[in-house]
C-alpha cells in the first residue's frame, strides 16, 4: 500500500459528506511489550475495513531499536499487516524510531463487516515488540507531515472503510483520561499529530557491551546491560566451537538491585595453553521471568598453540558438571576428581576422539566445596578447580 494512492483522492473527498468519522488512540496492551490501537466512531457505523495504516513512534533514547514481533488482528482477521521500519524522525524536538504498520482489508469477503458503536473505544489491533522486557517507555501513535520523510512515505494514520476515507480531520487522535494524551495541530495529514500512552510499555533489554578475553588458562566474560527491570530473571552464557551450535555453560542470576543499568562478570575455565579448533565463540542470553529472552552479540576468543584443552561448566555446579575435552588425536585418557585433601573421589578411563568430547560428572553425591578436575593422557595432564554448591 502506498501513501500517495491512499491520499490521492483526499482533495476530492469532503469529510463533511460522511456522517461517521473516526479518531484513534493508543494504550498499553495489558501484557509486556504491547500496545493496543483503539478507534472511536462519531456515530454508529457498519462496514468493511479496506485499509488501515498505523504509525508507531518510540524515543531513540531507549537504546537499540526494538522490533515489532507481531500484530494481533483478532478484531478483524480480514485485515493483513505488513511491518516497515521507517527512518528516524524528530517529534517535539526528540528523535524517534518510526514503524509503519500497513493493513490491507478485504471488502469482498462475506462476514468482514464490523459494527462500531458511537463514541465507544474499539480495539482494532494489538502490536507487540520482540525481545525480553526491559525499559519502560511511553509509546506514540503518530501522523507525520505528508507521510514523513522516509523514501516509502507511509508514516501517517489512515483508515478507509468500504473504500472511503473516514479519518476525523483535523483532530484525528483522541485522549482517554488516565490512559493516553492527544496532540492535534489542526493540519490533518499535513501536520504532526499523535496520541501517546500515559502508562509505559516494556521494551527489550539493551546490551551496552559484551566482551570475552582470554586470561592465561581461562576466558573472562563481562557484559553490561541497560533497561534491566525486576522482570529480568537471569543470564545464560552460551559457548560454541563452530559459531553455530551453542551450549549453555553457566547461569548468572539478575542482580535485582533496583538499578536499570548493571554489570556482570563470569569466568570460563579453559585449562589449556591451546585448543583445536583454535576458536571459542561466546554469547549471553538474557531471560525474563516468563521465559522471553534476547541475545547479546557473539564474541570470539582465539586459542593458539597446540595441545589438549578442557572446559568445565557450569562452575559453580549443583549436580551435573559438564566436561568439554578438545583433543588433537584419538587417545586414551582419564578423568580424575579429588577433594581439597587430595583424596581421589573418581578416576574414570575414557576414550578421546579427535575433536570435541563431552563428558559428565555427577556432583550431587558430594558435599559443597572445592574440587580439582584433572584430565590426563599419556602425553599431558590438565587440571582445574570445580566448585560444588549446596543443593
């Protein structure tokens, strides 16, 4: 749908020729990451939506641009939506991310008509943002002058029922007490008009930075987040030897300290001067209380030289410790677990294949404390500390 097609006949249409006109507003959807788009008719109206254009604006101050994950068209399943990320625009002196949600109806299908009561809020669509909840932000539904400055000029509010434009000009947006505010400059499609939520909507968390640095026989991981709220539950550190297949190696609880900006660190025990393959890949997964999540960027660590290397995760561990062993050849080996007194608690013979090997140690049978994990072959021995926590 192109804006110039929608507006081409505006000069020929007289808004006073229609007994019914519509205004729009926006409110939090009642669920994380969502807004509800509401319509209000000036009089009773029954008809079929032939087109609906919704423009959403979010201040760029939230950080990385969120993305629209879905549009719920339950109110009118005959309308299908296409989402377009437009260029940033200034509204009221502040830059905003702009999203054009372009809806096309079906005026032919039987049963597609909607009955609108007069001066009554009607939920026409719910728009949800992807990623884990984080920063709370007010959200705008906007109309930008002549569709905005994007090469695809669809940044406006448009509503056509049975092929006729029914937007209430010059006041296209309305306010609901305690829920939304509205600003109409009286210029209609040529002006800057918007409705804005009074309440806030939860948007994705932002990773300010994530770094992975090799430090002798380990890798130091550090990340900093913004927009963290009480909904953030924990962070999972994932590791890969090929950049594609990632495995969880540790979990770090969210600090839940009331600050929306926090820093975290974690150490991955490599126990080696080298490994084959020569690169490890790391990423952090932020998980909120209801299971939604978002990933950081992927960082790589180069491990030069040759030799056998092992990794242990999670560390600390409650029950099952996973042992990753990278070997340059097929060879017999032994995994040994000793306590702080030097007592051998486990000594298992293993066959190492060339490449990455995965082994486990059941730590649930041992008391909380510090243990040493050793992997030994005929040519070398690698050891590291494994911490057992209480159940």
